C-alpha cells in the first residue's frame, strides 16, 4: 500500500493484515523511539522490525488500558481485621505453618488489645522438642501466646487438619471462622509442582465442614507471582501456583485480594531458623466458604455478597455450535457490507435463523441454563460451512445424510463463564456446557456438540491479553 506521511511519500512493500494498527498509532510509537525517518523506512527489514515492535508495544498498552486497575490489591492487609463483611463476626482463628510462631505471638498481642472475644490457635508442623531446638525465639513466642490466653499446637499437618485436631484436645471453638496459612512452601527447594500440590491439599483440608465454619474464610498469603492474580496471559498463570483454581474445586470463592506487608519476623526457611526476604510484592488471598454446600436454595444464594471486583473472578470458556435451519439462506450485500437474510417458515418448536444469529437471544438461553452466581458472556464468532459428501464414480451410497453437495451453515459462538457470585471450576464449566448443548440439540436440527470440553479456569485478566 502507498502510505502518505508528513515527511515523505514512502512506498512500503508490506502487506498489512486487517487487524493492523493504524499508521498514526505506529507513528506515535515510532516517534517515542526516535525511528520515524523517511530514509530508514525505505529499508524493508527496518520496516518489518520496527512496525512489529510498534504493534507489540501498542498491544501491551492496549491490554494495560483494558485491564481495570486492581486497586484493592494495593490496599494493605490487616491481619487483625475482620473481612467477613460484618455479617458473621470471627470468633476463632487457626494459623497453620507458623514457623517460629512469631506471627501467632504478633496476633495474640493484637487480639488481646483490640478483639478480646477472639480465640487463636497457632500451629506448626514440628514437634515441641524439634521446634525448641531449631528456633531461638521458640520459647518466648510460645510463652507470649499462652500468656495472652491462646493455644499452641505442635505436629499439625496443614494438609490433614481434621485428622490432626482429633489428636489434640483444643479448648477453642471448632470449626474455625478463619484458617490462615502465610507463605506455604514445601520443605525442599523451589518446585512449582510440589508447592501446587501443597496448596491444593491445604485448601481441601481447610475447607472441610468439621474444620471451617459455614461462613468461615481461608486467608492464604503468597508472593504475587505465586498467587497468579493479575496474570496477563496463560503462560504467566501456568507458572503460578494456581490457588484460585484449586479453591474452586472445593467450592471456595475468591472474594478479596490485598497487598500483604508482614509486620512480623519471617523465618522457617527450609525448616531452618533463617529469615527470608520478600523480593517481590506479596498478596493475601481471602476465600469465602459461602458456597461450600451451605446454600439451601437459590433465593438464599442471591442475597449473598458478590466479589469486590470482576478482575479477581475466574473464568472458563468453550465453543458452542448452533446449526441454521435448512430453509434459512444468508445473502451478503456487496454494496453496503450489511448482511441480509431471506427467511422461510420453520417449525414452531425449532429456532429460526434470526434467533440462531441473534447474540442476545443465545445469551438469554445460556443464562437460563447456568446456575445462579455464574455470569456468562458470549459472541458470534463466525459462520461455518459444512459441505455434504458428493457422489463418487463407482461408489454407491456415499451420501445418506442429506442432499448431495448441500452446504449447511453453522453459527459458532464463543462462550465465557465467570465466577461472579460462586466459584467456577472445570467440572462446573463442563456441566454448564452440557446443559446449554442439550437445549441446542432439542431446538435445532443436526447440530453437533463441540469436540472439546470447556477450558480450565483462568483469572479474568487473562482474557484481555487473549484479545477477547
């Protein structure tokens, strides 16, 4: 194409795809890089290199502009605060994997002054003798916790909380209103697979009904890249520990994400009395137990509070195929680029061609067949042509599914399911997909099901990087 510039008329032998950014946008980026020069633009390699760079920069800026600011992540987390929205006040707190018990000592002092009605149980994996041998502040922290009227439990495995509590005669109220685990890490060096397994088992154990109260919460402190919230693409999410995805498997809803700045001594690095430093920002993820088998009916679930931000919701997506009726013809006008439809009568029980191509109509169908608390977004992606087999010489009965050479038009929709008021999981997404496809099967003729299941869940911020 010939592109008119302010400095020179440059013939750029470059085929721009339909979704290429405008020249003015490329110039704006190029100006900042001091590369917009007529002489350089005559070099085709230069053109390809820097125009590609400009597209990447614009793409990144576009994603950053589309992603709503996660303002709540910058709000500092207060360990002594009650994040249960004031509906049910916390009465008991269990702290798992407390290292040298410095966090438990810090909490017990604050609870004594500000929340005397709360009972605290601090726990560690080591035995009493091992703990006293490894940590130099062990005795002092234990004494502080006990003198403030709280308890310390040794040899409590965070992946088997219920089983370990059965061996300890604790005085605090069980189940707990809050279970907290700060910076979980398996005993060895960094290993994402083993750390993910630790987080998954902890969430499974902590979400048990005999451990966590019906309106309790789980507070999980992680470094930002471990938490994965705010990931811009699937690669970033896959490198995280995926706590929000594992929480959804146990009906735990991620409701808050805060900036976590520990105000206590960080120790217990690989089971040694060695402090570790947070080189990156830390986050506190708060999971609600409101959907853990405790909602009796839909009316009760509708009254539950929603997450604070859509940017911390998880989502799954799938492809939905809807076949147009045979009597429906689609004609594209070349003059005004508008699509015109020629319709004929259809069976009253079947969807018409207008309905199949109506994004709002399909959206209402999806909403009617997904559970309360799940938000759906869909768009008509394209029309797919399916050509019936043609007759082949010497071969009989090749086509027995319809007229020979008949083209069947199929509408392909992309559907996303968000955990708006209840957790979304891979299993739930596939249940919703099946329910919607069952309706499509009964209201259309010849529609095939999607060949792939619903996707695994991702943070909603990933969709912006994917260009949805």
